[in-house]
C-alpha cells in the first residue's frame, strides 16, 4: 500500500469496496417485529423494511454521515450499493453529491431487484442508466441473483457492458442464493464485484473480484467465506457497518486466523490493497496517522489507530480532528433528526 514517497506514519487513502451508506442512520433503530432466526429473516425484518422507509432527505444525511465517518477513519473511497424502492429516481445523485460535499470519493450503484415487481426492477435499471449516462462514477447494482428474474440479470449485465463498467452484486451470501454461480456464470466479467461469496463452491466459475465483509458475515451468522479459496482477487468491504477499514482488516485477520493458525496479517492486508485496483485514484490520496510505522503485523493488534490528517486529490479534507469542508457537529445533529424520522416510520410500518 505505502508508496515510495510516504512517511513511516502515512498510507494511501483506504478503500471500502462494499458499503451501504443508507445504513448510517441504522444504529439505535427499533427492534424488528419479531426476532430473526435466519439470514432471510434478517433481510425481511430489518434491512428490507429499512430501505422501504427511506426518503431522499434521510438518504442525504445518512450519506453525509457515512462519508464523514469514512474520512475520520482514513477511508477516502467508498464503493456504495444502494436501495430505496420508494425513492429510486435521483437517489444516486443524492449519495454522490453528499459524498462530494464531504470530499470523499464514491462509486455509486442502485441494487436492481424484482422484489417489488417488474416495474421496480425497470426503475432500478433506469436509475443506474441515468446516473452513468450523465457521467456519474459508478457501476450497475444488482441486489442478489435470488431476488432477480433471469431477464433482469441479463439486462443488468448488458447495461454494464454498454457503459463499460462492472456489476456490483451480492453473491451467495446466504443459503437462499446457493444457485448464484449457475445463474451468473455466463454473465460475469472481470470487472464485477461479487460481494460475500460465502456459499460459493471452490470451482464456481465466476469472473470478477470477491469482496469480503467478515464483520457482517459474523453478525448475520452466514458462515465464513474463506475467500482465498475462490481463486479471484479479494477486496475488503464493510457491508454498511461503517467505513473503518483498518478495523475491518483486523477482523478479517482474526477470522482468518481462527480458520488457519498458520495465516499471517500479510494476506488480509493484501485484500485491503486490492481496493486500489477498483478505485485507483485512492492510491494517490494521503493519510497521516498519529502513530507509526504502518506495518500489517503491528496494525493487526493496534486497536486505536487514528488519522492526523487526510488528503484527497491534493486537498486536505480532515485535520486536527475535524473535517475541513463541512461541520461535523451539524452533520451529526441533522443525521440524528433524520434517524428519528426513520425510526418513527419503522415503528408504524405494517
């Protein structure tokens, strides 16, 4: 990661290769109607309810809060995957503009799905098309193969090829998506982001990057992906649990070490570095940390590493504990207001 001109206490900007910025308001949300007992329950009772409750004002402040939390952790680039079925049109612009205001790089996509009918899937495809056609930095998002009809998967793949980008899709995260490799094998390309891959067979036959999200996989009790068995480049994401990538690296190492006692921190560190193949610009950003030197062995057990300053595209966007472009106190206050609106909607949702 460290380039030749970096000081011992510096790194390039960190990359979160899979995020859900709409989830930044989720901490403290009301309990679901009943206790989930499976991954499908978690989706239906928590996240699919939350995304239906979102409006554009909530999304704006959620994205700003997520972007703020990113630079506070030394993360300068976010690859976001979004869904808000009741406010699809323009949602990617809201996210992109919010991140631009804070100063964070973002790659946006809308998660197309047939969960809300054929019309909902078409609206999702159109939002990806509209955003990319207007010059937005992004990919074509797909929720997951198991929530899409074959025609929808094909349309998403063709749209991505038209715009010269990849598809950003959850793959075999849970057992509901066991046939993902069969459904995607003839569609996937080297620039796809295959998120999770927990239940992929070793000989899955897919193309793209595996994006490993160890903390989310543990939280959802879906199993361990052991991503290095899958034969593809591996990047690290958070699946919406913030953007603290050094923390995700430490968790990735701890989970790997539990699986294989001979493993060393260099392997999950290489996964963190793969983010620069997805967002090359972040390699030229600069993060100066309060402590050094930056070494995978040291960082694997250093739980309090904080950035002193963050420079993105030559501009200092964070220094002396504060962002330079925005008021952190205002963002947190406005986000808290929107969180309360969101929680009220969830409490009243049928």
